[in-house]
């Protein structure tokens, strides 16, 4: 959850390294693992954000696979944050990755926290626990967790009475070591001088021919020793494949739901609710099942968000009622509006207070003044609609001539009859009436009645004559 970043007053300076250079082969995708989206953000955003919140400055992100995209994504998500980027051209292992950050941290003395770019569920609380476990000048603290199925993780081997002796990767482990359920979570806090001097001693003599960061544990045991801090697997598990990704998305979404409920939002079924990181909802708002709130969406208080509504980068005022299955993208809905069911708002739709939009109405780049209505089956595009306007069923703005878009202006208090076709550019003056079924190609002065349809002709007796002409023996 968002938390204001805090400066670490009175304690040793803290910097962070986030490892994000690997491809993530087990994802089986073209896209680098850390760029996969979790609640609207690239996975790597989360550990970087947590590091910033813990006061780390700078945070060095080690990038390799799709490094430019990773850098661009983080810079746009975290503008102004003290981020630095280091390149690891060839991925020769986690120790090699940390060494790639050394230049970016020249002159930093104090502590360095090392995080994995694939741990989106890490909480500030867990991070803080590991940071504070490192006794002031101590060399190394790292997080461990107990897993029922430890497969794929490095196992933590303790020497009796002396704390952690080493971490052994699964591929290098003996059958006996593989039975160990305490695994390395991949989160470390080290003293900077210890880190750089010790990393230079790491070798790649192991099953994967990689430089393992986990060797630090055994190397620390030579000196002042390492501290293992047990943390919750719910918070420190890494994402390695698509199955893990889906679990991480679910877990983070559930956390967002909990924090909204804690702030007075009613969510009928949090398991059938999706929200991106950063979405806000006011108290006394009721959210029905199947709602999805994305991007920078903000919802006021006392609203009802009906089943199946999808809101993207949309702002909803107070006391709004969205009936089921509305889709909105970059829209702005004023307080006390009633919308839907089945309304679609495309970008730059703006409703003032108390507007009523009904079923199967599409609005694009259109503003509606206070208390105006478009209750059924309507398309309004590039339109500026005043206050107290009634737009009848089936009304359409013809805003596109095949090359360009044209505006429609409808003044306050206008009544547009059903099935009107308004060919833009066009304006309807204040208080005017548009007759039902009209096709208008010219503007209407204020207060006028516009009739844009051919006069009706009734042919009396027509049906009888037709029937007679079809009866047997007559019609050839
Ligand atoms: C690592 C640990 C393992 C631990 C697990 C926890 C090592 C040798 N093993 O294994 O003990 O249980 O994390 O999740 O450290 N990366 C780079 N450059 C590289 C290699 C990796 O940037 O050359 C990055 C990856 O992009 C990823 C992170 O480091 O974000 C961890 O790498 P990964 O390959 O997932 O390590 P694991 O095999 O999971
Ligand atoms: Ca991993």
C-alpha cells in the first residue's frame, strides 16, 4: 500500500540494489519477467517502491533483458525518485548482478539492502525486519522462510548453535539438504564494505557455473557471521512462472481490497473484485461483484458501483450510482449522477452533477451540463451539452465526415426528440426543440423548433386495394 517515503534519521545510510536483469525463462514469454503486470504496475515496481519507502537512497536497479523498457517503466512510474540503473550485459548469476551495481554506489558507506525484482508481495514491514536485524556493524542479515514445498529455492543450512552456515542451491544440494524446508527468500542487508570485499571472493564453482550471491552467507560465517530472519512466505515468495504470477496478482489484489475495506468501503465479494495499486475509493461506497478498477481511478464516497463495471483512469464523484456493466476510460463523472446499465464512456467524457445516462449510451469527448439526461440508445461524440438538456432515445451526433471530427453544441434547456441525427458541425441554441426523427444539418437558433424530416403522407384505403390486387384470378 502507498506509504510516504521516510528519511532514515539517526541510523546508518541505506542504499538498495534491486536485481532485475534476468529473462525469467520459466515464464515462457518474450517479455522479461520483471515487466509482467501485477495490479497495473510492472512487477519490479513493487520491490523498488518498498526500498524507497524504507528510506534507501539511491536505489540501483540492475537491468539486462529488455533493460531499456525496465528503466523507462520505472522512471515513468516513479518520477523524481532517487533511482539509478546499472547494466548487467551477461547474466552470470546473482553475485555478478550485484557487482554490476558497484560503480553506481561508489562513495556509499553504510548498509545496502539487496532485493529481487520478482518479489512483488514484499511488504515494508518484512523489509524493515531484515534491515533492523543486521546488528549495527554486522556484516549480513538475510530473510528465510519455511516452505512446505521448498523446490527450486536455496536451502538454508545451520551449523549447530552458531546460526546459518551456508545456503545451498537446489542443483548443488545433497539429497539430505533437499529435505530442508527453510529456504533463502532472496532478501539481504549487508554492510557495504563487507559486501564489496566479499563479493570479489565469490567463484562460479557450482552446478550452474554461476556466481551465486548466496555464497555470502558461508563467507560471512568465516567472520562476524550472518543473521537469518524468518519472514512470511506470503510476503517474500518470488514469481518464477505464470502460476506464481497469477497467485501474486490475486494476493496483492486481496491486500488492496482489505485496505479499502479498512477505510470504510463495502466490497460484497473481495474474491470477485479487481483493483490496481493506487486506486482510491471513499467510505460508504458499495462495490458489487465483478468490478474492476484500473490505473488512476478515484471513486468518491457514498457511491454504488454495480456488478461488472470496469473503470480505467476514471474519476467518480460522491453519491454516484453506476448500474451494472458500465465501461469507462478516462472519464469524469460528477456527484450524484446515475449511469447505466451498459453505458460506455470513452476518453474525455465529463458529466456535471446530477446527470442521468441510461442503457446503451456511448459518450466520447463529450461534456454534459448539470441534470442533463440521455437515457437510452444514444451516441454523443465531440459534443458540448448544456444543463437541463433532454437527449431523446436513439439520438446520434454525426461527428465524423470520414476525414475529420466536428463539434456539436447543445445549449441549456434544449429538448432533442427521439432518433435525431445531428450532423456536425452544428449548434442547437438555448431552449430550442428538435422534433423526433429529424436529420439536422444546420444550426438551430435559441428557442426555435427544428423539424428536419419529410412530411408524412397517408394513403387511405391502400391496404384494401393491395389485397384485392393479389386475390386469385385477378392478379397477373
Ligand atoms: C535465488 C537464490 C535462491 C533463493 C531464491 C529466492 C541465488 C544463487 N539463488 O534463486 O537461493 O532461494 O532466489 O527467490 O541467488 N538476476 C540478475 N542477474 C543474474 C541472475 C539473476 O539480475 O545474472 C536477477 C533475476 O532477474 C531475479 C533475481 O536476480 O530478479 C533472482 O534470480 P533468479 O534466477 O530468479 O534466482 P533463483 O533461481 O530464484
Ligand atoms: Ca526467483
